C-alpha cells in the first residue's frame, strides 16, 4: 500500500505563491530605487541630522520655557494691579482692604518666583509684609519678610537676606512663636556661615538663647557647639573658651557626662593654645566633680598632656594628641591637638647630671686605704 501525500488546496497554493512573488518584486523594486551605500559616507550626514534634531528640541524647549515665563510675569502683574485696586479708597470705601491686597501680593510673588524674576518677587513679598503689618497680622508679615530674604538669597545678596530674616525672627518673637524665630535665625546662620563667620556666631548664639529660654536645652547646646567650632576656626580662643564652658554646663545639667569629658578636652586644648597652663589645669581640677571623670581614659590622657606640656616634652604631648581619643574629636579640635606646641620650641629639660665614674685604679686605692686604716683593729 503506497503512502498518501497530503496536498494543499489549489487556491491556497496559488495565494501563497502570489504573496511570495509580490514580496520579492517589492524588495527588488526598493533595492533598485535606493541601494544600500557601499561606503560609510552617509553616516556623518545621519549624525548631523541628529545634532540638528537635538538643537531643534533644545530651542523648542527654550521657547516653551520663555513662553511660560512670560505668562507667569503677566499673571504676576495682574495680581499686582488687583492688589493696588484693593488698597484704593473712595466715597463708599473708607478703609483699604489690606487682607485681600496681601493675598494678591503673595500670589504675585509666587508667579514672579516661578518666572525666575527674583527682584520682582522680592518687592512683592515686601509689599505683602507691609500689608500684613497694617492688618496687624505679625506672623504672616514675618513669613513674608522671610520669603523676601529667600529671594535675596537666590540673588546671592546674603547680608541683605540675613537682615530680613532677622527682622522676621523678631516679629515671630513678638507674635509669641519662639520656635519659629529660632528656626529662622538658624537658617540665617547657615546662609552666612561661609561668608561672614562672625555674624554666623552671633546668630547661633541668639538661637541658643531662644532655645534656652524655652527650656529646650538639647537644641540650645547644639547651636552653642556650632558657635564654639566657628570661634575655634577663627582663632578667637578667649571667646571659644567661654562658649565651651557654657556647653559643658548645659551637658552637665542634662546629665550627659561622657560629652562633658570631651568638652573638657576641647577646653584644655583651647587654654593651652592661649598659653594659659594655669587655666587648663584648673579646668581639669574642676572636672573631677563630674561623676565618672576621675579615673576615666579622658582624665588620664589630660593629666599626661598637662605633664608633658609643663615639662616641655614635645614628644609626650604629640603622642597624647595623636591618640585616637584626640584624633577622632571634631575636626576643629583635632587640628588644635595636632598643632599644639609646647613653650620653648619643644626642647626637653635636661635631667640632673650624674656624677662621673672614677677610674678603676682610683677606686682600688681608696678601698686599700680604708683597709689599711682598720687593719690594726679599732684599739
């Protein structure tokens, strides 16, 4: 029996053949019209098209941003016009509507800020603050002054920004919100720290005083620590010693004794850089009253440091200051330890001179004389 071969229907065969032939014809036609380049001369042209595309995309994005900025500027100008209208008075309107005017000024400031027009945004914030002041809304006026300071910060006018933020903090205090005032002062200190460290120290100390008055001692001592480090960095050791002492007292009050030990080390380093050995020694003696200080590693290291400094032993002082206890403190205090030099240039005191050894012959003759002296007996 012969095997039966399966056959496709005649219509199916014809349709498949037609598709194949049509596809081949299309392929031949496309190759004849646009042959693939044998060389790579066409690739730079493709790359240039890509560059033109990216440039066009950038320019279109820039146009969109400029259009949006123009829209925001127009929006801000409209809000300013509305605010001026609210401030006008007439026969039927005897008193300006400061509340509505302040709201419009705030909206104008936001619109100008989004359009990157910081000068106009600052002016709008100041007008908003004045409107709130006239309305006796001190908290909102302080917020507006603080926002104006932030606009000046964007314009890199940091001293003027700090002045406005200080004014805002005073208004916060008058309004009875000292926490917000302290946060504003701390923000101002961070702004001006790299430009004017002296002003930053003043702001941090003011912030610490506000927190201390509110009995928030942990926040107060943190701000005092920032002020102390800036004073040490500026080589203002007299003020730094007082600031560290105040830190130490607060840490003792909140019973954070291990940090008191570290502050004692910092205080001793500052006093030694002031060439005041007596104050450094008194600082260590006073710290014996802190629970756990006597017999601690910090106490032993400080006693060794003071001993080496008193004896002008630079090697001993350097060994103590290079120990992990000193090296892993805050950077400013660790640098104080590494740069500490004993008075006199680090020359060790000479030990008392030992009597020179006599020759062997002289020693033997002396012994013989003693023997001869008592050779005949005592009588």
